[in-house]
C-alpha cells in the first residue's frame, strides 16, 4: 500500500488512537488543515491502553506509528490518544523519522494561555490521570493543575447520551467534587481542560454546567491548532481539495463504523481491518 | 508452580475471567463449595474480550485455561466470563483434559426452572448480547428470551455507585425499554437473567426496580449451584477447611486488588502477575 495516499495535493497526516475517540482530533484537524490527506489508525484489538504497562503501550504505539508512516506514507503524526501521548511519545518519536505531536502538550499550552489565576482543572480517564502527564505539562508552564478521573463519561458518550439528564447529573457530581477539592487546596481555577478524546462530544453539556468564570479548553482543538502551525504546508493555488480520509482498525470495525461518524461529524466510510500482530 | 495447590484437602477449581468481574462467581462458589482450593485468573492484559474476534478470544481463553490446569493443577474449570463462555467454551474444552463449565448454560437452565410463562429477559454486556448465546441456550430449553445490552452498568459498578440514584435511574431506563420491547413482541416475561459478572453487585437496586412478578436470576449463583453438583468431591471428615484462594492477573494488578474485594466480599489478597504472551 506504500505511497497510495501521497498522490494527492496536501500533506499526508497520520492520526493514531488506541480506539476511535481520536476521531474528534481528526475532526478538529480537518477544520484547520482541510487540504491534507489523513490516515487514521485505531488499535482497537489492543485497547484499552490504560490498563497496560508503559513498555507494552510503547511497543503497541510504535508499531501503529510505523504502519502509518511506512505503509500509509504519513509525513507527520498526531497521537490522538491521551494514554499513548502520556506514556509513549518518546518511544513513538524514536520509532519513526517524521515529526510527532501528542495531545497533552498542546492542551497544557492552551490552558496556560487561557488562565489568569494560574490554576487549572483537568478531567480525563483513570489512566491519563494516573500518569499525571497533564499536571506535569502544566507545571512546566507555571500552571497548577488539579486532575480528576471521570470514568463514567466515556461509556455515557458511547451510549449516545451526550445530552441526557443522567449525563448532566454525572458531570455535575464530578465537577462538584473537583471544585470542592480545588477550594480545599486553596486553588482558584479559571480553566477546565478536556483531557480525553471522547469529551468534546459533551462540550455543550459541560459548557452549561461549569461556572461562567471557568473557560473550557478542548485538547483536540488545541492539538489541531498546533498541528496547523507545525505541519500545514502551503496550499497550492487550486488548494481547495477536500481532505481525504482513510480509516484503519486492528479488530472489530463494527463499533468503529457505528459510532465513528458521531465523533467525526461526518461518515467515516469503510474501515479497513489490518493486523499488527499479538 | 505445578501442583502447588494440590496438597490441601478439597478439589482444585480453576476460575477464569477476562477481568475481575468473575470474582462474583468465585464468591458464589466459595459459598457452595467452601472446602475447595481456588485458582482465579483474570486475563487483564487482554481485556475486554468483547471487542475481539471469536478466534482471538478462543486462543486467549485456551491459553488461560492451560495455565490454570497445567501450572495450578486445576481439576475443574469454571469460565466466569460471559464472552468466553459464549464464544470459546468448545475451544477451552479441547485445550484442557478437565471438565469445563461456563456461566451461560446454568443461567439459562435456572431461568427455565423459574419461569412459568416461558418468557425471560436477559441483561448483559454488548458483546454477550451480540453473541445471542443466552437466547440460544434458553431456546434450547423451550424458553423465549429477549436480550438487552446495558453498557453503562459495568462502569457504574466499577465507579462504586452500586446504590447510587444515578445507577437506579439508568437501570430504570434500561428496564423500561426492555419491558416495552417485550410487550410489543407479545411476551409476558416473569424472569430476568443477570448475564454479566458485574451485575450481582447491583442486585439490591435491581430487586427494588423490577415488578414483583419478575424473578431475578443470577448467572453467578446458578453456575455455582451447577458446579457444586458436578465438581464437589466428598468432604473428608475433618472437612471444614476454609477455601484457599490464589489470584493471578496478566497485567496491571492495581485495579484488580482495589476493586476485587468488593466483588469477592472478602480481601483478594496478593494478586500475582503472570505472562501469557501476546
């Protein structure tokens, strides 16, 4: 398949996730770099990465990155997976000879730019919170971050309850616990980072629930902005080519095809099954 | 490690799950066959099985079964995983020379014994419902079964919200949809099968929500009853040895150790990490 995607006009951008949640990052990329060609790989056979060791995650992510670069001709890679960004970015960069961008640094940078008080909140999955990657990236920028795992939000999104009263109640409970903890630690947070690729689908519901003084930062948007700055090559004169998308998964494409279009906000089309082994 | 567990008095029973939910089956077994020795394996590195192909699940489950028999000396195996029971019971039985019992047949048999109308409801995970293994096992006994996937219940249990108003509301919504569908198909269900190893933790909440004419059947309990009939060897005169339990996991024992005691209703103790490859 080598080079199949390099015949078009725009750059070839590889986007990698352990599942299909990273399609929200691809959606944001499509808006920022519409003329690019995209190869999206969801390593669905081996998800969730969150419960696995750093070494295992690094191996899986490196293999996935090599598929996107060597087989699909990706010239840039976006790691649209918080766990892989947190634990394996170095390993991925070592495995491929193209620039690699994760979601955590752009999210933290965007929070830093938005915050006046210097205190931020981060909501994410268990695995991302346990890695404390957001807190570290924020701290490196002089921003204090309080992280909270919100494990029910991903299944609620996957159930399609993105505007459901139950989801609003669950988010209210998580937010209340987070704000109480922040207050007890003397923090004045004015920024909330959505540190999971599923959460952008809850953005309207989240925006209604958070106090007006807190600004919501979407890591997917922040990553796409950074990618546009780093990776976007000049568009040719005829430059309005619509972005071409090819999606790949390592197992069970059914859920990917069924739910993917909700995340991408357009049909994902056919998802090709590939085998990366073990 | 071969034979390590065979020095005690009771039979050695291997219990296998893709995760730690099967500890509810182990708990039921401990009550029915208290003098046995138990080796529990959660294949946590490769969960969830639900999104994987039948061939992959069969390979994983067979490897796990061989560990329990060859390394831990199990004389009987209980497959406390609905997905593996649905898709890989034959493959497991071929892989090991000891009797193997899954959770689906006992659950269906118990529903058949309980039902007067001949109509049953089954709630389970997406993967179990998609396999239609409960419907097939019920049909083979002349019982009509309507299955419904309830994907939010597992994460709600894992969040510890087993008595939470949000969980009650989610279950009410699922049950209402299920009863409406049953009515529209002309069914008069009088039995509800809990077809997932996490659901026994919701039993008090479920019992409060279901109409009084519907009897709740717990596959874990039904499986333990069947195991007691099939596997329990006569207890020696001094036969009140407390069951010995050893737990193994293939990755990340942290969540297992943290949540496991809730499922087992006693401490799981130390969980040993083992490597099955892949």
